[in-house]
């Protein structure tokens, strides 16, 4: 099959959705399919407009961005590529780039598939302007994506429920996965602790350093929990501007209790999970948690999750069964959850073991998508 994936970002941009598309595209290449990704040139400075990366044909088209990444508008369309595709798979109806490309593919008579993510998820955004105007844009984009999509997919049970209740759409649920090797690779906890000179106990955050991810809430929680356990540390793994968070930690007197690794390799990231007490995701908005790969990766390594009740999280994390749920923007509740797992090793192990039962493998997900692509 000739398969085309669409999103405004692709490698070398690193992020949740970018990593997902890369895993899907490369997995389909391994099955012998001809796979293309159409994306914008944003975040790919120095890369050619067209190249082949791990067997995937990458096409970067001219675009203009209206402030936010999701508001990336394509200025050109690869017509020949689109019209000769067997299927065009768009990722995120919130991406203007995706919506416009899917519309063009539909006009050309090609089968279209769209992954719907973070459906109507801007109503709790902390920015009042986004809260006011965002829902208008998201509904406009949603209706256009629905009309242009032959098959509608979701990776979150929240989004499946929202599409059914608000738009009468029966979407197909296909979650994201992890590499099978993640289940069996050696534990490298001691290597991570030696590399960063960190001792137990510590919790780890994995993701972008973005204000909607609630990193400031985590630092405040650590300042509270450290009063009971002075050596308790939070390890922040991921790219972004560390400055405001370092300043906050220093103001609260816990500069030594917060360690920033910056962007790290996959191996180092997994070793951080191995060494930690738990993964902590203190996200503040439904919009940023369409499907957390970090949760799946933590479970794959037998680690429990402490997360806020936003987005798809409460649909996967079951309180005191495979993790602990806390309200968003509540450092006190987060501190109590961290303290609980730090002091209760049996509960920590139980929650992590249960979480391991809730994961899918990328090979299985790729096979499922190919079946969907070939269904008439």
C-alpha cells in the first residue's frame, strides 16, 4: 500500500504525537508498505524539503503559522502524492494543517482516515483568551474533519465518548503502543542514579517543559513533601526552558531537590523510570493529555503513575488500582500522593504491576491500522 501520514510536525521535532507518527510510519515500512509523511518545515531547520528517514519518505511543504503550532496553514499541497495514495491518515483534527490536507485528499477521491484527539478540550485552558476563542475554532475544525474523513479513529476512550455524545460519531478505538523490547530490556536504575548522582527516593516527570504540563505544581508539591522527607527529589526529563522552574525551585528552597536532565535518549529516559518511585504527570488541561505515552512506558517498566484527572488520564489510570489520581492544580494533593508511594513500597509495587497489564505493542497497533486501511 501507499500510505500517507499528515501532521504539521514530524522528526526532528520531538514530542508525543510526533513520536507516535514516527513509530506508526516506520512500523508500516517494516511490513513492506510505501510510507510517506507530509508535514510543515517548522522545527526542521537545516533539513531538506524531501528526504527518506528510516525508510519513510518525508515531504516538508511551505506553510504559515498563526501563533500556535496547531494553527499551521499549508501554502502548498503535494497533489500527485495525495491522489496516488491508497490511504491518507491525518493526525489530530485540532491541527489546521491536518484538516486542510485531509480535505484536499478527500477532494481527490482518496480514502481518508483521521485520528481525533483532545475533542472539545479547550474549555478548561488556563488562558482566558484560548478558553473563549479556542472552542469556536476546535468545533469549526472538528466539523470539517468529520466531513472529510471516511474513517474516524480515537486513541482515547474520552474522545470516543465525546464524539458519540456530541457528534453522534462511532469512532474506532485504537490506542498507542510501545516497542515490545521495552518489556524485557535490562533494568538500568543504578546507571541513571550514578550518571546524575541521585539517590532514592525520587519521582520522575517525562515530557515537554510547558506551562500546561503543571511542572510548577510538581515543584510546589516537592517543597511540601520534602518537609517530611528532606532528600525527596523530582527529576524533570524533557526539552524546554528550565529557567522559570529553576527559579521557582530556588525561591521555595528546594533547588537541590529538583533535577533537570533536559532532552535525553530513549535509553536514558527509560533508565530514569526504572530508578524512580513513580511517574508523575501533573498536567493542568484536558488539551495536553490526549494519550500519554509516558504512562504506557512507565507501566511497561512496572512503575506506578501519579497523574491528574484531565484528558484521557482518568479513563486509563484507575485510582489505587494501577496508579493514583489527584485533582489538577493541587500541589497539596500531589504531595500527599508522592509521600504515600514513597513510604509504602508494597503499594508502589502493586500499582506498577497492575499497570503492566494495560499496555499494547506497536506491532499490534500497526497491524490493526493496516486492517482498517484495507476495509472498504
